């Protein structure tokens, strides 16, 4: 269960990078923040979606099978990850 909490929080951080990467597509930085974007873009566009999807599927399966309670997870992170997953489906597909 501690691993699931860790991966939910890691997915949340990757989802923040996804949001920044999506915003970065519409803003012209003119060469500024290039080192930061080299870290944010791969983490947001490559890692965020699969990690978020797999982590949420595992969490939902455990919740449905009653092996885990929502109170055991950080509920705000779980809900925000679900909402961001909907945006990821919209932007990626």
C-alpha cells in the first residue's frame, strides 16, 4: 500500500509536468528556461500518461475489491489524478 501511495504522488508530480508541457506549447519562451523544459517535456509527455493510467487502474481495482479504502490513499491526489487523466485522454487522443 505504501508503494501505491508513492506512485500516486509520483504520478501527481508527472501530471504537473504534463500541465506545464501543455502550457509550454502555447507560450514562446525565446530560449529561456530551455534546461527546465528539457526535464519537464519528457516527464510530462512520455511518463505522465502511462504512469497515471497504470497507477489509477491498480488503485481502482484494489478499491473495488475492498482491499483498500479511499481513506488509506491521499484522496485529493487520487481525485486530481483522475481529473488530469481525463485531460490527458483529451490532449493525447
